[in-house]
C-alpha cells in the first residue's frame, strides 16, 4: 500500500490519511488525519524509530516534543491547543469546552483518564477561545474521529478491545448528542486486523456475547478480535454516518506503530480540528 502523504522529502507531518473540508456559511471546516511512522525521515532507536507522538513510552522527550510541534503546525494550531487524553482502555468521556481553561492545569490540555474526548469548538469559539484539535494516540487500537459540522462539535475515541466492548464509542456519541449534535460523521483509522489480533478463546467468547461482529480468526486459524469492525457496527447502530474506514493493519505494515509486533514502540495519532464557518460560527 502507498499511504497518502508520501513524498520524496521529509514532510512536516507524515500522514497515512488526511482530508480537509473547507468551511462554508453554515458549516464548520474540518482538518482530520492519521499519522504514520516515516522511519526514513524520522530515524530513531528500535520501536521508537519514526514520527512518535507518545510521551509515555520511553522515547526522548525533546524528540517527541518536536514531533508534536510539527503536528500542531500542520493542523494550524499552537502546541498548547492540542487536546490530549490520558488513555486507560476504559469508557470515560471528557469534554473540552469554554470552561476547560479554568480547570485544566496551566499549559496542559491532558484530561485525566479518558478514552473519549469531545471538543465543543462552537462554544470555545463563541467565548473567544481557540477551539484547538482533539488527539488520540494508538499502536494497535482503533482511533476514531467524529464531527458535526453544523453544530461545531468534534471528538476523538481510543477504542481498544476493552473500551470498544465497554461502550466508549456509544458514550462519546451520547455526549456529542447531549450537546446538540444531529448529523455526525465518523472516520475510523488503521488498527491491528483480525488476521493478526490473536486472543484466548474465552476472550473471543466474551466478545461474541457483547459484540458478535467483532469475532474473527487469525490467518493461522486461532480465535481473534476485529476491534475496528466492532466500532463500525456500533457507529451504524448509533446512526452515525461512516465517512471513511481507513484501512491498514498496524501489525502487518511497518509504517505504522504496533505494540503487539514490537513491544516497546511509539504511537501514531488521529487528530481532528474544526475551522469556524465563514459566517463566523456564532449563531
């Protein structure tokens, strides 16, 4: 596969997939993407080689900070306007809104213990704040991005097997709808596929009871889980329009980070930023 964003020179942000939707009179613009490793342009040691965005995996802090600055520039925001999560494979959802600046530690947009993050861009913009961009980092789990371009809401979801089965996608959609979202679109990013994600039989049986479509078999015939298929099925049941399912197996493709393949390794990111409508987005 030739991922989008491949170039013959070092890119500022190496992307696996990217889409830009311009703003209109009554629609927020969208910048959303998934990154890739691009080891040739971002050398490093072992599993950390590449455009690593995880600051919790043992990589050089200065190197990770440089990558995050490049990502922020590519999204058109400042470094402090990247909204990260403290991901714990759960189903908690946190919100970044107009009040967030008052209860978030100075200089930090890391919200504690959440695997879903909603950014109320419209509310922040109306309050004179930069809406910023929501970020999710993964190395096999399924990164999911959601937007409502009319309401000015976006979200990121970290859907590993535990979170997918615990309902993190549903809870994130519920929070978006509680804030007025009516026309949600989603993009599901690359993750470990069912051909590679081997699990014990009892884990497969548990998944079959809770999300049958997620059950699979590896290429060598043992029980497996297809987390992305589970996420896509859940989005469908929730009435969310699937704009794109971005293919790519993190374990099979070495241009993607994979914990199951490498153990100690970096993290790729899914990011989404909303741009105010040309009318100002204050209605």
